[in-house]
C-alpha cells in the first residue's frame, strides 16, 4: 500500500503527504530556521499561485504581478505539506511544498510540487536572514 493518499482525497490525506515528505528528507536545520523558512516558503507559494502578496518580494516577482490574473483562486488553494532543508552548500536552503488548487479553467489538481530556494544573507550589523531566490 502506498504511503501517499489517492489523488483527490482532500485535506484528509494531507497528513500522510506531510509524513511522507518528512520521512524522505530528514531534518537538518535548527528548528527556528526551519520555521522561518517554512513561513516564507508558504507565503511565496501563496503569492505565486494566487497573486496575493507578490509586492512583498519585488526581486522574486518583478512588477508585483500587477495586471496579471492569478492562476489559482484563493478559496480553492491549499498547501498539503511543507519541509525546509539544507540545499547542498553552506548558506543555502530549499523549501519543498506539496499543494492543491483549482486553476482558472476549473481544473482541480492535488499533489503539485514547488521548491523555493533561499540564500542566507547577513546585514552590516550582523543580523542574518533567509532571502528567497528568483526562479530561473
């Protein structure tokens, strides 16, 4: 039997998706950093899919998405699971997200996958933060 739920199972299957992600990639970041990255990754995905909040990341979404119709309706969009992990090099991380949504044409799809990459940056005052990288 598969560890993942069947397509279309709905929110009831999200816990299995989360457990599957966690089992596939063991935690390797401090809890506070993982939480910070997850918060940013979820917000980036929501902004990318629905158009809401794009202005917060002008380097990621040039022009803030003005005049661009959102690809997914906010009412029919949900994040099924998410993890944040190191991305191979020091100061690099990736947030893996699995999500579901109904597009403008009315087609619902779940178990969609999106990755957001981040680089740790340090200010002149020594404060560090995770900065999302534009998609290439």
